């Protein structure tokens, strides 16, 4: 650590999660990938690992360019290995208008947009909107989470024009999978609108 950084840290100490993220490399994130298949969802990174928690926190609550770049690298790595020549739409789980307005961004969409720049066969397509504000899932038990997400999503107003020519694969993306209730609700909203030639998948950055 150089003397300038030391002085800055004394004046305005960095968050512990920020300190961790600032030491992470792309290779570190790739080394952390542990593929799990839970509740019909592919999960890339172990959330119990402090490094992964720090990346999620910095991206979600502090709009960290470093964190989202590293998380996007993990997703790009998975796509390159498993779907290298497949046309893909990445559909980020939407926030409610109230929450996105307060936060200023959708923490999942900023990841998928970075991935689309790196993976030529993919693009971010916001097919879903959240129809109502929902209680944060982390504050609820499993049964309450399932009830909380009932009818929480619908197709975006302009989704019809997109769905006339869907790709081979559509992947619904979220940052963290807990009970799977959010992902299940999102998939259920989309699945009946897709032709049999399109595969619908679900992916969480961490679990």
C-alpha cells in the first residue's frame, strides 16, 4: 500500500468489503467458481465465502465498478465454457421502480450489460418488470418468501416485439439465490411465452 492510499484511508477509511474487493483479481474470482444446481438454477460462486460476499455487497449497495467487473467476469467465464457459440438473451431480475429509483441502478442489469460487451453472442434484454414493491426476501422465512413473490413479475410492455424472434437460450439472471422463490416467479412469468425452440435457464451469481 503506497503512502497516498494510507493517508486517504486515515482521512476516510474504506469499508471492509471495499478493502477486500480492491485486492481481488479476475483469476481469483475464476478460482472461486463452484458450480451448483439448486432449485433449477445454476449458481456460480459460494456466497459463504467472504470474498464473494464483499463483491456482492460492493456491487449491490455501493455501485462499485471493480466489483461488477469481477462478477461479470465470472459470468462471462461460465458462458464461454458452456455456451460458447449460442445466441443468448440475459434477462436481469428487475427491481421495483421505487427501489431502483432509490438505488439509482439495477445491480444485476449492470453486470449483464458488462457481460454482453465481452460475450459477443449475448445481449441484455429486460423482458420482465416488477409489478409491485415486495418485502426484501432476506427479511422473510421460506414460506413468506414464496408468498411474497406471487405475481411479482409481468412481461415488459415492449417484450412482444422481442419475443417474435427469440434466441436459442434465454437466461434469467439474479445476483444471489436464497430460497429460489424470486427466480421461480420470474421463470414462470416467461416460460409460457416462449416457443419450444428456445431454452429458458436460470442463473445466480452466488448462493
